[in-house]
């Protein structure tokens, strides 16, 4: 079998056989197929679109390209079902720190393999590493031990897990082949399925802060993910959710963790209600698909109870301790938070904020040192932004809009410029009679995409592949 | 400027600017842009098609990526116009050995930069190197000296000439991006234009032995080449010609040279009339575009005269001597030809040969040792095939069809199988009353594509890009 023949087939829209897909993926993982041939194939796949069958085969071949985690087998199998949540990425998205301990508190295990900050979005691993001592590099044996003890662990990808994705993802980043639903689907699911999940809940975001701003494209990706994961034997639904403003108030690393822990402690605020509601929705589905709850609504009720009774908080703190972190930092989170520079941005005008370019806000957070533009750059765990408003709020001149945290004061002006240009205002002298100072909560969950709904979407929209 | 941004633009069918195309080509030539990024761009260009403007800019940027030959400038400029002929490749195509000395004999210079055998077609350089001592690796200074002395030189590409094409062509071969009219056009013309040509005649082949078997695709490529070369300031026409059977009788290396020299010596045969006629057509256009002849017909008359009076033969032999070869091998060419194995293939049936898969015949020649499947493999200068029939001929059982030459007898059976399966027969008991033993000559020139005709073709067929 020659790589050039497989490139030619995908170039000419001829389907690859299962053997050909496995050959390609194995060659990527072992780096026996040269990068230029993989790159040409990726561009052909990006432009010509893979079939649903090819996407499923690619996902499975990538999942099997390295070692896998098998929670229910081996000498000391775990009985509890393994469930996870995956988000396609947004600004201020910290639901993992809520849903993982909730699911664990309710009787599931959550072997969550997470990623790092890149571009305008943050990374779960970077956020956790703002806790002194926290280790995200666990072996699969350590992962199993943690799951047995606490029901959850949030870790980085091991070098041996899905090596094909590591090679292909790095290539896609350099060759403008990231934006392909089929390749995105295979990349996401290969890693999730390699963790041996029984069920998976996907949070597919759309709107100004999402990678897929267009709702139809996001819906299509969600359907592709749900269809492929279910075909691979993992019960999966996707929640299509709004990412038209930062989720919650905090965007950064430590401040996001602190905001999640505040909710685990039942310290609610109007600025974090969207985060709380979305987390309960996601956790409700995790509990339902994991067989703990009869319905997602029942799951949500159980999730809310685990917050109220402190059992989810306990699981979170136990995980922090198990992975080498010092849970004492959460006793006085505002004391632990010591950025070098703090700056309050006040409104220079009055009016109503009617829309936000959330990607631009994400870049403002990144430029303060909380994120990274390219892989491997170190970040400032205390940098970030607290946003003090929601879309729809009526703002007075001089009112604090945001608090910015950075390590150097020269990082602040660019972030301010980005925030200010990200906001769309309507004049406050608007004659709308129903104007109120505090906007009503925005519904975050736009649509539930289960296997049936996914099939209907795929049947109608095959041209989006 | 970042390569990934240019890949993204071509991926999304946005035109590249002249600066962007120059950046890409310079990065390819200097190998500062990684192979995987060039490969992804090539696939995007292959699938999305470049615009006519982009193809022209790419051609010029590639032409300028290394050193160039300037016959009419420098301390000792050549006055005669520089003209060349380029063929898209076929089986038994040896017109270069006729048209170059004819054009030189008639007062033009021909700085012919040629290539090597690859796949099912032979290479001009390999054929010339079957002459003991013949050197094809000349510096540009040596090229100028040869042109001043004899009016012609046939040489290989110097390492410094069009380095971008060397890099891109090697990549295209490995990434299934060879078959792209825009990329083919830029690759062919960048090398031809770097030789400082005033005029160029293209022989674009179509039919069973051509790279572009489909006539519409060949016509489109011809139009693209003519349009681009004229826009770059080189007077250019293309002859669309039939490659539905080997050109002439010989296909190999030495035997092709010997066949060309026989025609230069006015030793004609019914089996080589197609070769003679096509060479006269091509040379006629070279003389016309080079300003020697008022019309192509006038050019053809002058070409024929240079054959009749021996002046073209003189130029050819002078070139052989100038490039280190021993012209004495042509005194008794049949004595010099000493293959280890000679095998006569006789017809096992009677009937009329009505069609030939000429690509299969080219592979038969290659498998006898006359060609190479991959770059760098050495060849047998004496291997090859003499075909003793033309399409349309009525053949009797036992009649010699072909003579095969090889270095090892185990190479013969595969070649025979390929020849036999390449021929389409009609029974000899056909009731057609006009059947004759010797077929009438096949018209080889199908169409002349000048700048006006090219514009009309491009206007109608932009979807073939």
C-alpha cells in the first residue's frame, strides 16, 4: 500500500477502505508516512469531505493507534460507569470543575483527559496547574487509582495515548486543515473513546466566542460527533450551547477555578447563573446516560442535590489532594490570588451592551498572559479578567466593566482596547419602555442533539461535511 | 507573511497577491517553507484551481527563483532569436532530434533544456546519453558557447535553474498533485522561460499514450500554456497532436536517436512518416515564430530543404561532437546497436489492428530496461522496441509485429504480455470492401492553438482548471 494512492483516492472523492484508513493512521502514529504526504491527504480530506463511514473508521483507527484505558477490565476492574463531558471550547468555560465532581459524587467515574490553552480559549490543565503542586501528568495506573479513590481525575494526554492525533493535529495546525468537521470529530472522539467511556456528553458551542460561530455548522459538527460516538458504542448526546458572551464572570486560570469552587460552595451570583445552569444541564445528562438517573431532568435534580449537600465539593477537593495540589488555597481564594497588576476598567459611556465579540474578549484574556498563541509557551496562572456585566445590561458612565489581572502593566492597554472594541452598545436614551438595569438570564442550552436528532441533521446537511 | 495564511486563502478560493505567490515560491526554492505546508498548498491548488492570473504569477515567480539564461545580453550577446519546442510527452517521441538541428540550420538558436525518462515515457537526455561520451550537464557558459558555435544544444537543467520547480515537482510526485493544469503549466513554462526564449512551440499530446488522454483536457492545457507564455512575452503556439500510437517505429533510447538520424539522412519509411511530418510541422512553426519564415507553411518548406541538403544533419552531428559524443556511432548505427537480447514478436492471429493502448506499450518499453519508474534509476541505452505495424494495418498470422531489445531475457515475457494486451483487433474476415494491407497515414496534428484560439478555449472551459 502506498500513501500516494490513498491521497489520490481522497483527492478524487473515492472512499478509502478500512484497511487503507488503518494504514494511514498507523503510518501517522509511527511517523513512517512523511509529513508532506499526510498534509496533502489532510487538505484533500478538508476540501472533499470524508464520508460518515470514513469518519467513523478514522476515529476508531486513531483511538486504537496507541494504548487505551480500560476501566472495567484488568485484575481490579471498576464497576461504576465511566462518563465524561467534552466542550468544543469557549471563553470562561469552567464547567468541567463542576460536572466532574458532581458526576463522581452521584456514583459515576470521570476519567477526564483534558487539553491546554491555545488561541483565544483557555485550557483545563492550565487552570488546574494554578493550584500549587497539582499534577496533570498521570500514568494510566495512577488514573485508575485516583478513579477508585475519588471517582474523578482530570489529567493530560499520556504520550502513548492516541499518538496519531498528536502527529495529525500538529500538522493540521500548520496546514490550515483544522477547520474540517470530519477531522475535528476524529480528533476529539479518538481521545475520548481511548479513555474507555460508557457515555459522553458533548458541549458544542456556537456564537461569537466559539470556534464554530455559525449555528448550522455547530449543529452539523454536534450531529457528526453524536452519530460517530454512538456508532462506536459510547452513549452520547450533544448540547448545542450559546457562547455569545463569557461563561460566568471569570476568564483566566486561577480565577476560573475559584469561581467554580464558589459554586461548589453554593455561593451564587447573577453573573454566574449561566455557568451554574449549564453545568447542571450537562451533569444531568451525564447522570442519565450513565444510568444513575431515569431522565436528564432527574439527573439535574440529583446534580443540584450534590451541590447543596457539599458532596460534589468534597470530591473536587479530594481530587486536588490526590493529584498533589494543596486544597488549602481554596479556603481563602481571594487571598491566594496575587496578580502583579490589577486594573479596573470603567465604562467611558452609558448605554446598553447588546452584543459582545467573545473571541476578542478571549484574546484580551490571552494577551494579559493567561493563554498562549502557540503550543509550549508558559502562562501566568493569576492573569485574567473578571467581567462585571452581561449582555443586555444597562450601564452608567464610570461603572466598573471589568477587572484585569496581569503580571506586567504594559500588558493592560492592549487588553483594554480589545475589550472596548468587542462591545456593541445601544444608546441609553433609547425609548424602549421595558429597559431594565439587569438583563434577564440568557438561555444557554439551545438544542439537545441525541442519536435520532443527529441522524436527521446528517441526512439533511451532508453538504456541510 | 505566514505560509499557513496563504494555504488558507487558496483553500478558501481567495486569490493570492503577487507578493504572496513570490513569497511561496521563494520559500519553496530556499526550502524555508516546510514540505508539509507546500504539500497542503499544492493539494488546495490542485482541488480548487488557481486563477489564470495566479498561474501566470506562479510561472514568473518560479522562472525567477534561480539563475536564468539570457542569450541576447552580456558581453558577447547572440543576435539570432532563441526558439524551442516542448512536448508534453509520449511514446517514441524523438522530434527534438529533428526540429532542433532544423531550426539551427535555418538560422535560429535552440537552447533546449530537457528532462529524463519517467514512467511510461522516455527522456531526451537519456536518449542522447546512449552516445558514448555525450555530456548533458553543461553550465550556462558552456551552453552559450555551444549555441554560438552550432546554434543548438540539448542539456539538462542546471541545479541553479528554477530551483523552486525541483522542490515542488518532487513534492507533487509524492502527494498526488501532479495532475493539475495550473501546476503543470507553471512547471513547464518556468523552465522554458528561464532559458530566455523569444518563441516557443508546444507539442501537446492527446490519446492513449499521452498524460492527458482526454482531448478536451489536453486542449485546455494547451490553451493555458499558450496564454501564459504569450502573457510572459514569449511568442507561443501549441500543436495539439495525436499520441494514439508510438511516434515512428522505434521506442527506446539509442534506437530512437538512430531513427531520427535516418530521417536527417533522408532515409524515409512508411513507419516513420508520422514522425517526419510532425517534426516538419513543429519546425515550420518554430521558423515562423522565430521570424525566419513569413508563414508556418513557408517554415515547413525551409525545414524540408534543411533535411534535403544535409544542413540539419550537419548541425546535429556538430552538436554531438561539441557535447563530447562520438559522431562515428552514426556511421553504422545498426552495428553500434548491441543489445544482449533480441526477440521478434510475431502475430499469433490475423486481423486488423484498430487501436493501441500506447501507454501500455510505453510501459513495455520501460520494463525492457529503457525507462525508469522512479527518479534516479539507471537505464539500458540499447533496450527498446521496434514496432513494425501502424494502427489500421491488416496483419497475417506469423507476421513480425515488433522486435524487442533487452539486457536480460527474463525481461521479455512481461513486455510481450503488455504489447499483446495493448492491441485491439478486428477479425480479418471483416466484410469491409475497402480494407487494404497498409493503412493510410494518420493525421497527427489535430489543431493549432494560437493566442486567439487559446483565449476562446479558456473563456469557454474555465471549469477544467
